[in-house]
C-alpha cells in the first residue's frame, strides 16, 4: 500500500471532533512559539526541539488511540506530551526546569514523562526508544491486555541499528505497536536523500514483512485516518505497522540550529508553509461551515490564555530543593 | 698533576673537622695557597689551603660535613687528567646553627621503667630533610605511646617505620611536656665535654654557694599563713617557687644534657627531693613556674605523702627539668647535692639559722640560709650558674620581685 | 545440605522467582529451546512456556531495550546476555535507558530489570570474549552491580536482584558455572550491598569478588602454612552498592590490605576500594594497599600467556609479603 491517504471533505456530523483537533493544533503551535521565545530569553536551557509545522502528525495520530495505550517518543515531544494528557503547565514548568515540571525539573525538554497517562517519555538517544515502545507492547501482549503502543520517531532514526532490531522483533513476535515515522525530511542538517539508500521510509517495512503506509503529514485528518487503521491492526490483529507521515518542520532541528541556510533554502521553507496544517484545517472547516470567524477568534484567544497561564505557572514554580539532587537515583 | 685535598689537622688536638663552607666550586681554577674552604676545628674556624695548582675537579665533602683528619675532601688536577673515582667523605650534619624549635612531644605518659637512665639509643639514620617516614598506623601508635618517631629505626622500605618497629621500641628516654629547643654541640663544646668527663667522672659537677637573708621571706610567710585560707606555706615551697621563677629568666639552667646535644626547655618542671624510708625519690611539680605558691604548697605536700607511701606513678617522678633538695629540716646548713641526670642543675637548700651579720655598718642578728647549686659543667658554666643563683637570692630577699 | 553447581543454583533461583511472580520472564539468545548457552536456563521453557521464556534474534540492543520498556510498564524481565562482552552493543539501553529512567522522570518510573550473564575470562577465548566489565557498570548511578562467587551466593543474590525494583547488572562467570557448593533447600535470599567474610584472619585483608575469591582462599591457605600469616578473605559479593563498612572493619583489624581482582588495573574496582580505605582507614594502615589485577593487555589466545595475565595465588602471596614486610 503506497498511495498517500487523503481526506477531502469533512463530515458535518463531526464538528465537535474537528474543533477538538483544531484546538489542539492551535494550542501546540502557540505553546511552541512561546517556548521558543522563552528559550531565546534564557528561561529554557539546554536543548529545545520545536514541533512547529508538524502538528498534524501528533494530533492526528494521538486522537486515534485510547488513553490507556502507551505513547513513546523521542525528544521533539512537547506536542505529544500535551495531547496525551500531560498538562501544558507541567510541560512548561519542566522546560523551565522547575519543581512542578512533569519530571520534577530533572528531565527537561527531552525527558517529559506522564506515567499516569501512559506517556512514557521523552528519550534523547536517536532510535533508542523504539525498543522501549516495543517492550511496552510486549508487556501488553504478555498480560493479554488489548492495550497497544505507539512510537514516534524521525526519519533519520530509521538508519540506526535499534530501528532494525526493533522492527524485526515486533514483526517476529506480532507485537501490538504502531511505528509512526515523522518524516520531516531533515536530520539536523542532513537531508534524507543524503542519509538513506532508500528514500521511502515505509518501504523498509517489507524487510520485516510488516504492514506499511504513508500519509500526508500536513493533513491532520489524513493522519488520523491512517493511524486509526494501524491502531485497529495492532489492537485486533496484534500486528505492527510502519506508518510514514510526510511532514515539515519550520524551525531548526533545535533552537540552537539554523532554520535554513546551508542545508535548505528559505524558498523551500516558504513553499512548505503554504501547506500549513492549521491553515488547511481552518479552510476545510470554514468551507464546510463548521466554524465561524468568531469561534476561531475565541479559540485562538483561549489558547493564548492557556499558554500564557502555563508560562506564568512555570515562572512561579520554584527550583527543585537542593536535596532533589540525590532523590530517585534508585527506587526504594 | 693530581693533588688530593685533605682534611688537615689545623690544631694539635684536632681529630675531626667540620667543613663549614667551600669557597671554591668544582671547576674553579686554583693555585697553591688559595683558600679552598673554611673549616671548624676543635678550637676555632680555620682556612683550608690548596696545596697544589690546577682545577678543583671534585669536592668530596659537602658544606656542613664533618670528616676525620686525613680524609680526602677534594681533588685538584689538570682539566683533562684522569682522576680517581672516590666516594664522598663524611656524613652531612644538620645546620650548625640552633635547630628550629620543635613542638612538644604529645606525650600522654611515658612508658614503663623510666627510673633507669635512658638506655643507649639504637642506630637511627638522620631523617633527610627532617621528615620521618612512617606508616599511618605506626605514627598513631607512637603518638599514643609518647614515642618520638625520630628515635625509632624503621625496617620498612626506605627506612619506613612500621608497626613492629614501634612495638619493639621501649620508650627509652623520659619525656617532659612543653616546648623545647635542641642545640647541636659545637666543636668547642664537644672538646670541653670530653675533657671534663675524662677528668671528673660521669657528670662534671661544680658548686656555687650563696647565703640568703631570709628576714623578709620569713615575714611574708608568717603573714600568708596568718591569712588562714589555704594550705600552710613552708620555706621550701617558697624556695621552689622562686627557683621556678628564676629558671624562666635563666633558661640556660633549665636544660637536659642529652648525648650530642643540650635540650633547653620552655617549661619548668621542678623535681623535689623527698626522703623515703630506704632512699630518695624526686616527684615532679609540673609547670612549677606557672603555679601559684599555694598550688605548689598543696602539690608538694600531696606528692611527698604519696612518695612516702610508695604510691607515685612513673609519670609523677620523671620529666623534671631542674631539682631542689632540702635538708634544712635536718639542721644541715650547707651541703652539695648530686645532679639528677639528664637534668643539668640542682639547688641544695640548707636550714635557716640566725647569724650575726653586718648590715649598714651595724651588727644584727638575722635569719640566714645557704643555697648551694650543683651544675653540670657541660651545660652550665660558672657565670651562668652564678647569675641564676643571684636572681634566686634577689627574689628570696625581696619577695615582691616574684610578682614584678 | 545439598551440594549443587553454581549453574544449578542460578537455575533454581530463576525457577523459584518465576513461580513466585508471574511478571518475571526470561529473555535472551538461546535461553529457551537450546536450554541456555551455558545451560543456566535448562528446563525453564518446558516449565513456563514460550510466553515467559523468550528466545531472541541476535539483537542485544533491541531485546535489552524491549526488556527495559516492559519493565517500565511493570513487568520484571531477566535479560540474559550470552556473555557480557556482547552487552557492549546494548550498553546504551542499560545505561541511558535503564539506569537513568527513574531519575530523569522525577521518580515517576522505575525499571525492575535484571541483566545477567557470564563475564570475565574463561579459557583461551581470546581478546573479544574475555573482558571483565564490573567497572563499566559500577560507575553508573542508578545501577546495582552484583558478582557472586559461590553457588550459595549466586542463588540468594539472583533472587534478591529479581525482586529489586532497580536495574541490576548480575555478573556470573563461565569458569564458575561448574563449581560446587552447599546451598540449603528452602527459601532464602541474600541482601545486595553486603560483603561476606569467607575466611577470618588477623594479619591481612584480601578483598576479592567472583573468580578471585577462590584465588584468595588458596593464597590464604598457603600463607598460613608457608609464612605464618593469617589472611582474612573478604568477598565483596556486591560491587555497587559497595559494603564499605565491612571493608573498614576488616582493614582496621588487620592493618593491611591486598585487593585481588580479575579486571584491568586502570580505574578498576580495586581503585575504588583503595580510595575508600585510604580515606576512611588511613590511620589503620601499616602499609600501602596493593592490588593484584589482570595484566593490562587484551587477552592473548596462547594458554601460557593467558595464564600469565590472570591473578593467581603466587601473585597474591607476593603482594601479601610486601605489605607484611616479610621480604
């Protein structure tokens, strides 16, 4: 199956659902923008990888799973954390390194966790979290539960050993897992074409006799549809899927990396922005009469408030106690 | 032509010489008659002259080395001449100047059997640069036993002192707490020492006697005892207090003779001779110079009692820096006491006798007391001892001088 | 009391823990159908089935990570590395995932996993199959590292390691699997972080672990006969946490210490023990602490060369003679 999934028309009966998707995308977009500002002001330190432009993938996919499903992702994860149930307050406070952050200030941007919501992080080594996700799926199967695991990673991760080993075992053991490759075309500064012998990520699935799919990652509804079928396959058939979502990031790899320049042109960036997922959904909803300008304004305003509140919360939250240096090295 | 530079006999009695300073260095050109070095002999500092011409190719004894007369200390030869390969002569001694003050040994209590005189020390290599190598355990053990590590020979690698070395060393010499200063003997001192011992026996004693007017001291004593609060003060207590105070001013008398050096103490620990049934023992009043008269009186009484009961511990009868012996209670007017080694001096106190004395041209009957000081001539010379005694006399005749 | 092999002691531990807790499972290469590369898991597949005894492809990084992921959501995996040499491929999962997860998540997650397998040298396996990895893992906060020397210790410690809620690196030894020892029937565990005096003595402390315990014991016997030296043999059992109190008690008593370890000298386990001793027991020492270690070379194939790299009683005795100033 190699034709991209595409959704044209909206279903008038699902207005609430589309509102939810749009709201989440707006929230994530605004959150990332303000986080970028905070980083530039020195309030967020270390690495900060922004998701701007890729919203359709996280929101589309995570709305196709259950709250009790396991979510594992890499370090470009603020969106996934927020959508799968970690509050924007707790995420922002964690970016600020404060005590009320979701990881107590000890993880940072790359290590967000919300274990009660089955959000399992937040991992910094490229590709290393794939086996972790497969382990969660293994546990679900071991316990004979119908939970599944969904794992997000970039296209540069498909060249590392852990990708290969994990997909092989997932297929070998029929693990209930969905592998979502967020193909934003560039590693840090290396285009996929310069890193991979095979450019269509989804095609690698055949090495493992695994189900594959590819989807327009700038189309939240398409992503949602594609994920739904992969999730069903995992939950009902206990079979893994490799789902390639073709998307684009507007910012640099991280806040410390150039937005464009050597590795991609400004023109390319401007061209991709024309496919902006939020703009696209807004148009679709307007065309379908499913949202008014006022409602949109309200939605934007509410989102702004929520993010402003999250920033405020983060600013007010104190530093962790000095004694926190020594806690949780071991679990008692 | 090779000329050997020898340590020459620069005085008739010289047996060894200390090379103070080389005035020429290896590689210097010298002619016959040039002064090569300064040498300290048994009498004075002399010049060592070159007996040949050429280049001073080798110096075989370093500055500060003491070498026997006749040893080769250097070689003069032509620049390219082959010269014999000779070892360095003599052992480098520590600096001839007074050794730096050492802090007190942390002596808790010296070990058993200190009544015997210090046993001969085992062969102890001089610590290079002053640092003694010892394992942490050995250090701790030595400190606990009040052992001076520099007295212990180390059997470990590089002369490291280890546990078995400390265990095997008895606390040889008695220790006295307090600061002290060791002074290396100069050549002159060495010679005097040797001569005296050869003619006078183990400790070369000489004796100094002074007669003291005790009127004021008697009055003071009566007045103090009339106050009623505190112990009764005896004349001996007063003498001890004064002797201790005087020793502070005459440190040269507050010393020990140790083989090869004199130890001058900062603190005064007064040995007090006490007659006991079959002999004599000297309990020590420690820090006597810092104690008040009543403290001395109290302590003297207690120690004497315990001495008679044979209850004194070794720590209580060793470690004194000077002694006082009183036979006045036996009506002895004058006697000469024997020095308690390693101390260097002892004052013998006679009885107080009323004597006719001429004062301001008038004949008076006044209370008089004779003190005789025995001195170890190796440590204390005539004038030194006399000055000390003079201070004692002055203080006893003017009791207020004690608080001056 | 039964006498069983170290291998069988481990087998019993696995069996008992898998019976006791349904969340415990074993995963690794050849653990199931093959009965275990070193037969440690013999019979387990038959008893517990495929779900709980999982044969893997040769994918150390992958299956170590799967184990960590399963532990993150509450299972209790025992991941077997065929040897610890191969675990280098998986070390990212052991260190960056397992060890650090609890801390990074602010305590939200813990990883109750055991990584086990044989480490160190066997016989003529050459450079890539003979390394001792204690130091690598002992270095990491968040890991526990255990190295039992006897069947009794192996069983008691493995049971405890499986029940521990933290990642445990469990270092066995191919040369130990066949050794025999008394192991009581019935339930028993041994706490982590406790050393064991295998032989009491008064004159020198021999600190050792795993294969060097036997070496130290042999040296102790000969020292008693040949030199009248009474050596105390202290088996660390756990490397991290290290039983510093036991080390101090022993060294304070004997005033002398020789450490016997299989690994390479630089930054080896002994270096840490020396640091502890010189810091905490400085005044008890009558001599410097010496170490008998593996020679600082990759393991050669030739039998005699290999023998020369390993600690042996002669080397231990020579070191003891030095610290006791007998030479």
